[in-house]
């Protein structure tokens, strides 16, 4: 008779072994970290004597669930901002807030909160990608859960590294420190192709191979990502990383929603696992992952919750249920993906996707004792049929709720007993979580109230504030003025022709004096005749300019000194900025511009001949501008500008204006 630590008796054991054995009135014996006996209760009783016996009659004993993809400390960002497109949500909100707040304490609290939530929904192993993974590892080990922890690698500064070289070095140290821990599998997590470079992805792959650890990455999550990859890399994301050799590592690919059919064999041959995240894909409208095709090709597909900021919870039972419904609805076939297959994805196949199926994922002798007891007393769990073994999977996938989880063991240690968390002081964790949320609240309130801060949050401004002397005059035609420009008084330094598409974002309330201008500027390479240019457009440039409608001073001839602007290169799309800044009103101005840079009395001026084509009927304008930096200089340049006007035969008394936006606003 063997002495064991714990014996679970009388429950229905859903083994998830290769035969998918389901043992009614079964028993599971735990000794140390491992399962040492499984079988009908009478037989197991003859084999072992146990220190502790847990009566599981009327309950199900299942393998601990595997959450195949998450960002666990993001529990602290739950509900911060929702109902946005992925790029606006991630680049506009999550990453800026993370850069500001994510540190060791944040990750410690967020992990404990996430672990509490996961244990209460029957999760024993999770696959994480975040920052400060050493803090996450420490907290996870103190809680007693099992995890694959991927240290994030990005091409831009992240909360825990100023450069990718630093994050790679950090990742190496992390892997070395945790490599042989019984609960933690350290991993490297280049966030996604679009947030990395060839060089970084190859360096990450090399590190994963050298240290023999998994490589966790987001791949083909949205249609836009695939489109951009085809444009930027000449291949869809999975083909692209395959070409880089990344699939040689033990890859865990999150999402694969828009995987192309020709990419499926690439993943299958490489032995990569996929983490399917139904809630996140539905909520962010990313689409429907071809789970049936990937599984048919032999790719192990696990189920993940993704982070709580895109879900917004870590409830695996809900995730399993959604994972079962989605392929049925999208294929129009209710026989697609039966409940037993979905339950496998949440257990043994999920373990395989994490390259851990030798250790966990099923209830078999020798495997780690990661076990969950699911109660069956609730009305929604009543009755249960025994016609076939499949009845139990129907029950688990279609009816069971995470509230039914009663007990959880990980690595042979009990972490949840009658829904009581044995290793987490939940009230203390909640208090700290609420404190952190309060400071995020303050930060967001300040940021959302200032266009400047809001722009800085997504990349900042390249150019400092400048002051400008300027005057704008409506003219009937440009001929006489162009003629005058040819005189000896002027030296033309540069002349260019461009078509500019300006979109002005206007805001209500306190910010009525501030507006943003998104400009697409197409400089043309050919000669222009009357606004029509017989030439080729060069690559357009995009800028975002924060303007204040403040006139600092007015001089004679309607010449004004304006405190102008902060300019940034616009690296995102107009659609992105529109959704991110959410303006109250938008105005559009399209114009042809002849831009001259001239020297007049040894001073540089810009002279623009603008033909506004949208809105129609606004007219033709001449603009004269010069940058300035002091009150005396401004005074001097204003006098020069007056003389310049006269020399060009222009009279400003007739019709002078400031910004095009003001003209358009009046016209509308
Ligand atoms: Zn994710």
C-alpha cells in the first residue's frame, strides 16, 4: 500500500488521456507534485492510503484548464477604455498608459489579481506576455500557479526597457534565472511583426533557440495587420516570420485570425502552437480564426482569454463556450467542433500548443497534479446523462460556469478550497488595485483634457513652438504678383508646387482655441500650368500640427504675430487620429500651393500662392510668412512684410485673413 498526500474520491474523472477515458465514481491520487494513481475508486483505494481524502461525489474531476494567451497584469487596466479599433486602443491608450504606470508594483498586484480570477475559473496554467516578467514570475510562484512567462520585446521603448537591446538582455537574464523552476517556463515574446523589425525578430529567435525556450508572438490578428505586412514586408505575417526563420523556435502564435490558407502548412510543419482568443477577437471585431482548418492541418490550438483590457475578464469557461460556438456559426455546421474537441483545446491540446503536453493537460500517472473539481449541484448543471461519455463534455462546454469550480490543485498543492483562495489575500490585492486605478484615472483626466498631452502620448512633437509673422490676402489672380516677384528686389531661393489636403479637427469646451491639422502634402515634380500639373507626384508627406487660434499681436496692414504650432510627423492614418482624438467638428481644405522661399532685404520669407479647390468658391490667396523669435525681431519683420506687400502690389486693407480654418468656418 502506497502512502500518498491527497486522494480525490467519488467524482467523475474526465482524464483527457489519449483514449479520452471518463471514469464514473473514480479517484485520483496525488503524491508530491504528481498524479500517482487514477482509476475507479475501489481499485485506487486498494493501492493507496492517503493523508487527506477529498470527497468529490456528485462532482467532476478535470485537468486544470490552460489559458493559452494572456497579459495578466492588464487586469489593472480592465475597462479603462473600450469600443475602439485595435490600433487606437493599443497604440493610443494601452501603450501610453503602460509606459507611464507599468512597473514592478503594477505587475505584482496585477498578477495576483489575475491569478485569483483564473483560479476561480479553473485555470492552473497560463501563458503570459508582458513586461517585468520577473515580478510576474515571483507573484505567480507565491500564488502557486504554473505559467509560461514571455518577456516582451518591442522596437520602441517599453515600460521595462529603453531599447530593444536592453529588453533582449533583460529577457536573457530572466530566462537564466527561471529556466529550471518547476512552475515557471520563461519565454521570449517579441510582441508582433508590426512592433518589431527583421533584426529584432531574428535576435529573438536566436535567443529562443539558444536557451531552448518558447517564443510567444501575436500573428495575423487583424485584416489591417495582414494588409500592412503585405505592403511593408512583401508577405503576410506568418510567411514573413517563416522567411526570417522564426518558426524554427518553439512558437506559440496568438490569434492567427487572418492566417492565409497557404500559411497553415508553414505553421503545421514547424510544430507551432496557436492560441485562439474568441472573446478578444469578437470584442475588437478582429474576425473569426479558421480553427477548423488549423486543427485539420494538425496544428494544436489552445484557448486564451487574452488580456482583460480586451475581453474584459479571464473566465475560461466563458472562453471555452465561445470557442465552441464560433466555428459552428461561421461554418454553418452544428456538427463542427464537438464539445469534446473544444474541451481538449482547453486542456491537453492547449498544453500541446504551449509545448507542455508531456507534463500537464490530462489526468494521467506521472503528470503534474494540476486538477480542478467542478461542482454539479447548480440548476444549470442538472440533470446530467450518462448515455455516452460525450454527455460530460456537453455539460462542461455548454452549461458549466466558472462559479462551479470548487477546488483547484497545482503541482500537487491545493490553491482553492471550496472557492476560498488559499494563497492570495484578495481584500489586500483589491485595495492596492483600486489605488493604482485611482492614479491612472487622474493621469487620463489630465491627458484627455489637453490636446498637447494627448498628442505627446502617441509619439510627441518633433518641433518646438514657433512664432510667426503672417498675412493672408485674397487676390483675383496671381499673374501680376508673379511678375513682380521676378524683379531684382527678390531672390527666389526655392520654388515648389504641391497639392495639400488638410483636415482640421475642432474641439468643444475648453479646447475651442486649439485645433489639430492633419496634412497630406504632395509635392509635384513637374511644371504647373494654372493649377494643373503635368508631372508625377512624389511620395506624400503627412504631418500633424497642433495650433492655437491665438493672435499674439496685430501690426499695420493686418499683419499678425501668431504663436503657431507644434508639428509632428503623422505616422498613423487619418482614420486613426480621427478615432483617437474624437473631434467635435471636422473641416477639410484642399488647395494647390505654389511655394516660394525668397530673400527680401536679406530676410527670408515664405510666399504661398494658394488656389483653394475645396471648399469651392473660397478663392485664391497670397500668404506671406516668416518665423520669428523675439518681440524686436517680430517688429522688424512686420515692417518688412508691409514693404514686401507694397512691392508686390498687394493691399491688405481690402481683405486680410488668418488661418484657412477661420475662413472655412465662416463660409459654412
Ligand atoms: Zn494578446
